C-alpha cells in the first residue's frame, strides 16, 4: 500500500512538473500560440484597424495591422464573433530565457512585447535578450492558463477593454489571466507585407469597371458580388482565386441600375473579407 502511495505521489510530481514546463517545451520546438484573455475572451494582437459594414451582423473584420518598431498592441479579436479564427498577427512565440522567463514575440511582426516602464503602453520592439521590459515570468494558474509578470516592473500583463496594460498583483483577477492554445503555424516575420486595399475604378462606372484588391493572404475560391443599393442581391457575381498581393478583375455592370451600390469580396467559406462602394452613372 505504501508503495502505491509513493508511486502516486511521484506520478503527481512528474505530471505537475511537465505542466509547469509546457510553454518552455513547446516554444523550444518553434510552436505558435494564441493568447486569449480569460476576463475579456479577446485575443492579444498587434494593433490593427477595424472595418465595419452595417449591412451585416458579421460585419467587422480587421485590416492594416501595424508592424513597425514602436507600433503598439491591443486585446481584440480580429474577426467577427461568428468566426473566431486566428489571424497571423494574433499568433505568438515564447522565447525561453531560462528560469521561467520568456519574451513574447508576435509571429507576423517578429517583434517583442515591450514596456518602457510600469505606466507606459506596450510597444513592438526588436527582440533584445537584455531588455527587461520585454521579459516576462510565466506563472501557471491551471491547465493552459498563465499570468505573465514583467521583469522590469514586477507588474502583470493584463487586459483593460481592448488595451494591453500592466497591473499590480490582484488575487482572482481574470484580466491578468491568459489562455495559451496551440495554433496552426504561419510564416514568421514575413518582410513582404502587403497593405490591404480594395478600390473600384472607374468610379462612377458606366457599363464596365475593375476591382483592384490587394490581399495579405491567398484566398482560394474567392468571389465577388454586387448588392443593389447596398443590400439587394443582384445576378452580378463571379469566382476568382485571390492571390497574395495585387489582384484585378474587370466586371460587366451594364445590368446594374444607376445609383449607389456595394461590392463585396467573399472568401471560400462565404465570409465577406472586404467591401467597397460602387456608383453607376450613365
């Protein structure tokens, strides 16, 4: 009986130790993660702009993420609530520095979360192993939930609405708790950033116009559609494979009446990824 108890105790210690070292072991294999705030259920992210289309309940999506040194971070899910997929600028790697200390590096920008002092906003900085402002102690709460204590300030990484901040230690404060989940890997620090844009020209159009769409990612089986007066479906639509970079497609709008309308770009899953106004004048 004593042997069984000793074995159970040993097994518990082994499992506990493995759990505490999870981030270290996974980051050593260059795995990528989402960092989800327990209190807000939002994802840690580099800064990005949000596009809102008021003609749909799934109207919000992100574009133009900020990648440069001194750009900031936020806590905000980058797609609508109906689609919780993780964009590449909401993926992270943990760089182990030893003794449970890590740098938190964004996959897309390849820059680290950095605090200059306890009251400053976080900025993206080049990875510097000697900069204590970008060093965090990973303190396991349970399962895959951690708190991150900044080495420079002694304060904890926290979410306040959509802002990423530092807070003093507070018991049972879910704003300071972060759920770490593995995600499918994306290209790390891709320097060939594409500034996403969607332009319809000429505008106003007569019988023919062209869609110019710059995309940060390839979208197989993409499509376009025109909605009369912004909400009435028309028969003017078509499919095309959207490549990463510049895309253009000429479309016939001779069947669209004079007035103001809307053009949507749709991905292969039927989700709208960009919209633009279309004016017809004859």
